[in-house]
C-alpha cells in the first residue's frame, strides 16, 4: 500500500474512532479531570497509555521506548507529578491499521488521561484528528511526521523526539562537503521515508550536492535489497544516504557490505540506521557509516554517563535514542503533572507550555512554539572499540 492510501485509510480509521468516541460519550463522560477515570482508582492516581510497536519491524524500537519510560518511573518510585502511575501498554503494530484502533481503545475503554509513544509517522498522522477533537494529550515519543508539529499541529499533540526533516536535513551540508560526485537516496516507502529523503535533499542541494538517484523500498516487506543495491551500483553514485530503522536497518546495512558496496561507496543516513540492537546485529558491516542523530551512547557528559550506567544495570544492554525519548517523555509528563491543576487534556497542555528546558542524556532541549523538540544534532561515525561497534560522536551539526 502506498503512503497516500495509508494516510487516507488512516483518516477513515481516525474518523471511525472519533465516531465511536462521540457515541461512547453519550453514556459515559470522558472528563477525567479528577484522576484515573477508573472506577476503583484513587483520586491522586493517573492512568497513562503507552502505545508502542510490540510486533512488526519496529518492535525493537517499541521495547526501547518502553524500557526508557519504565526506567524513569522506577527512578521516581512509580510516580509522576506526585501521582501514582498506572501504565496501560498497547501494541501499535506496524502502522495506522493497528495503531489507531489501539489508541482509541486506550482513551475510550481504558480511560487513560494521556497517551505516550507512537513510533510510525503514518500512525501519528492518523491519530492527529482523534486527539485534537477529543481534547486528550498525545505525547509523541518517536514518530517524526513533519506536519504533526507543522502544518497540522494541534494544541493536544506534543513531541519529545524529532521531526523527520530536521534529523535528515542536519546531515545535508556535511555530505555535500565530503562527497565529490552524486549521492543516491534510498528509504522505506512510507510517510517517514519520503520526508527523510526530502529533508536531506533540501539542505544537501542547497549546499551544492548532486543527487544520483532516488528509490523507495516496500516498507516492512523488503528482505532482499539486492535489486536496489544493483541499481545503486549501476547509477555510478559516489555515496548513499539511507533511512531505515529496526529490522530493516539490519538487513540493509548487512547486505550493503555483502554486495561489496561498503568501503567503496560511503554510506550515510539518519542515526536510526545504526542504532542500538540494529548496530549490534550489523557488527563490522556498519564500520564507517556516518549518521545524524540527537543522541549517542558516546556523548561525553555526566548526565549521559549516569543514564547509560542506570539503563545498562536495568536492561543489561546499552540504551538507544528510543530509550532516551521514552525516558524524556516520562520526565516531561512528570513536570506537566506536577504543574497541572488536574489530569484533563486542557490542564496538561497548559502545564506543558511551562515545563522549560530538560536536562536530558541527549543534552538540554526544550519544546519549540510548535511543540517539537529544539535540540542539538550530532555527527556520528560507527567505530569499533574493544570489539564492540559504537556510534562515536565526531561533531555537532547546525
Ligand atoms: C517514523 O515513522 O517516523 C520513524 C520510525 C522509526 C524511526 C524514525 C522515524 O527510527
């Protein structure tokens, strides 16, 4: 299914979901300004929905967001803003077909006060109207869809992660400077892939870069990248810029090496390409890959070192950008709940406007006027240190 049809299906699903919400509203109010909304809940409890992929190609990303969110909760005695938190986890699956009804259930049946999570841009776009019209808070902990904090921004939708154009655009000038000749662009065929390549292309071409070709691979279905790698070779490109994440990132980078392109045609991408479990599975195939991202385990700050140690203790593996986004989402909710008069969507968004800068493992960041994260982006390069591949921080991007 193409990106356009996914989005229109998404709109339909969101419309249906909202219809259900209005009907449900006839018999039982969704106003939970007093607390958990749960019959048996105490007035000072709060119910939060965590919507992340627990299945599909992005399941590893969902696990990391959940682990980061839970680490913050554990470090704060299970409380946010002084309220005991009841987390209801739901599976976003691979996109809006599963993610939209799961969010609808969290709000209408589980009666959560806010939903956090959402990995896939198409899911986030599909949920926008539902949250905007129901007046509930959606805290996006990953999905980078540009419009969510741009043309279609909502009072009730805030993002603790990044926008697609921002993270990919950060790398354009560097690649234009480093590569003589053409760069081939390739990405997963859905909303985020399109925006990642458009964002990169814009700043890359503005800096004088030349595009040698552009290709999209079926999202969630492509296991054999050989035909696409052949096209890259035939194009005569001097470098490649790619957006893949989760399981697709592992296959792409491994096959890039097996096909003989690694070491000859430099590979660039957004940092999701070589993040966490993906990098561990790629091993030496990822050596030298350069990426842009707002986090690396290698960031040399006391706040990050402390976070990495706590996360490794809890999870027995290093954290990822997704874990940091989950952790920061809980931190933002903590501050918002502490400053809000009650747990209604209106009180929470009012409090969110005043949370100020966050001292995060990624560095200090704050919400901009469009509810998106204003933060630094780093240039990272995969290097092997003591037998383990890591994303060394080699610079800061504008
Ligand atoms: C997205 O769909 O917005 C998305 C998914 C996974 C990533 C980054 C962006 O790693």
